[in-house]
């Protein structure tokens, strides 16, 4: 049974920073692509950032230059460093990992950017 556990959300002022982390537990061979999604109230879930097993990264245009995704395969973990946060970044953030032929999801962590 694979489980993803997230941490690092919270309340931050505009312009501030947060770091989200997500670690996978269970028995598996390797993790393919790791992703972060977010869902704001009343909106569809949006892919924010992804990183392949080879380290290639992609970002949605609205976070380019502000967010950075990274992975630690030794710890089966992915992180999202979020800088220069804006109120429109407020959402529940979910990590996603592709393991074998399945996608697994974290429980979600709330990020609120407000003055």
C-alpha cells in the first residue's frame, strides 16, 4: 500500500515563502513523474509543477520564476519551494506521484496567502 504524506502548508503574507514537502511510503521499485497540483475554491484542480525521473521540470505559466520543484529519490520525496507568493496562489495543494502504472495522491495541504 503506497501512501503520500504532505506537510508545509499554512498562512503567509503576500511576498512571503513556503516550502511544501511530500513523502511516499510503502513498497515499490521506483517513482516516475512527481507533480504538484492545486485547487482553489470554485475552480478546477490545476497542475502547478512536475519533475520527471530524469529531473526535467515544467511549471504552469503563473508560477514560473517563483516556484521550484525538486525531488529526493533516496527519500521518495518531492518538494515545492514557493517564493513571492500572491493571494491568487491560495489553494489546497496536492502532491501526485506516478508509481508503476498508478497515480497516487497526497491528502492535500492548505496554502493561504493573505495580508
